[in-house]
C-alpha cells in the first residue's frame, strides 16, 4: 500500500468528445500526479465541431456528488468549470464557502465555437456569489468582457481588467491574454493579487487544435495547489503544462481537435 496522493476535485461539465470539461480535468490531474475526483454539473453532446446539446443536472445531484466525495475522502483543491445556471452557481458557491480547500474558478461562458455554456442571467451570481469564493479566478478576454465590461486591447487594459475582476473578491485573478495581437505573437497572461503582478509569456503555437485549453490550465493550477504550492508557483507550472499540451494538440474529427495530455 502506498500513501494517497493529493486530492483534487473538478466541479464541471462533461464533454463527450473527451477534449474539455471533466475529461480534460481528470487527464490533467492524472498527468500531474494528483488523484482526480469529479462532480458533474452538466452533460454536453459535443465533438470537434461544437456543442450539439447541453443538459444541466439538478442542484440536488450536484450537492450529493460533492458531499459524497468530500465528506468521506476529503479534498485538497477544487476546480470549477461549467456551472450553466444561477441555481448551480449558487449551489457551488455555497459548497465552496464551507470548505477551507483552495478553489480555482474558471468562469466558463462561451466555447471556442461560440456555444453558450452559462446562462446570461447567471452572470450576476458568478460576480457576487462565486468569484468571492475563488482563490484564483481564470477568465479569458471574452469572459472578462462579459463579467466586467472591460474590453482588452493592450497590456494596460489587461491590468484594468484584472483589477475589475479582483474587485469581485477572488484572492488572485489570472487574466488570460491568449490571442491579444498587441503581444507580438506571444500569449501573455497576467496574474495578480493587487500587489504582486506576474506576466506569464509563452511562445504562441500555430496549432488550431486547442480545445480544452482553459479547462486544462485551471485543473493544472488546482493540481499544484493540492500539492501545497503557492498560487504563483502553481500558475507558472500550469502554464508550462498547458503550453506543452497545446503544442501537442492533434486533429480529430472535422473541426478543432483537443490538446494532448500525453506530451
Ligand atoms: N465543453 C465543456 C464541458 C467545457 O467545460 C468547456 C470549457 O470549459 C468547453 C466545452 C469549451 O472548451 P473550449 O472553449 O476549449 O472549446
């Protein structure tokens, strides 16, 4: 018998294509040496072409999965993904309020294909109930615009966006700059807690097979936190992991293929 590894829980949606959501989260956690556990919030019918359908689970089912896992086995870090509706955002925020484990909140709004993964009516609950519970919130530029109204076109805008996210109460904001043209071919993300500012730059790969990038990054951060790393260390190592996974992303089906966790 060996000792149990650190325990990491994803509270997120299922991607039937295996590229994003719960499936990406569990692959990431396995690759990074933590035990992955899952609370399914919604089921998507999905492939490389997009999301064909999304079905949200009842709040009661989400709560029961969470209690089953945490009350028996415990948890060292939580990651949240698709929460779909106000009811689920409020339920998960309540569960997070009652745990001392760090939480990485990926405020998923819209997929790369433009499919809505969160009801517009739930945005206010994300701002007021969920973000205050986050150790790290990881919005991309679209999510920043949705949540704060800040449109990012420069590094200065990224700083303003991060401040606007922090105003909702997470301890750290990681604003993912992704495709910001102003960065001259670099994918720059900004991590800040209001005092420390850390720019994370990685060479951009011209690989269109990037499905699951956001889920993978957030899970990798949660894995680092579960191992006891501090937030900057966990984010730096997670960025390195996702950069490798994007470089190794492969074609699948007729659309956007997944990042690869076996790189
Ligand atoms: N499907 C599920 C279940 C997800 O959780 C997410 C993102 O969090 C997506 C799809 C969107 O993934 P992407 O924008 O990388 O295509």
